[in-house]
C-alpha cells in the first residue's frame, strides 16, 4: 500500500468511527469491500468512457450523414428552383413575344385597312375625275357641233 492509500483508509476509519462509533482496523473486511467498490467504480468509469467515445463517434458520423443529406437536398431544391425559374422566364418571354407579335399584326392589319380605304377613295376620285373629264369632252364636243 502506498502512503496515499493509508491516508485514504485512515480517513475512512475516522469517518466510520465518528458516524457509527465503530473502530475499524487496517485489515477489516469492510475496508476490503470499500476497495472493491472503488475498483468497480474505476472500471465502470472506464467502461462509461468507452461507451461515451463510441456514442460520440456514432453521433459525429450521423451528423456528417445528415449534413451531407441536407446539402444534397438543398442542392436538388436549388436546381429545381433554378429550372422552374428558367421555365417561368421562358414562358414570360414567349408571352411577351406573342403579345408583341399580336400588337404588330393588329397594327399592320389596321394600316392595311387604312391603305385599302385610301386606295378605295382614290379609285372613286379617279372614277369621278374620269367621268367629269368625259362630261367635259362631251360638253366641248356639243359646243363645237352646235356652233
């Protein structure tokens, strides 16, 4: 036994004597049970430390797996969001182009109608001018024949 063991046992002997009024000797079986309890506690502490280390390793491994799974899920969500954004942008652009095409076509059709109206009016004016010219020639011919 070392000196610290003797000091430890002397403190135990003093404590038992003070609390229970019983004097123990250095070779008392109760001290042997106390020593066995200390040995069991030390082994228990070591076993708990091993279990704690194993649990820590398992926990770290699970955290890494969860982190990787979360990162993969976030990346897939980001890609899906990007695809949806691109699709939506493409749809909006196509819609804008369709709207522009319709406005151009409607403006073009209006201009064609205006031109057709102008052509119709010009044609009518030309016909009226032609008739007026014909009447004028007839009037001149009547005047030449009459006089």
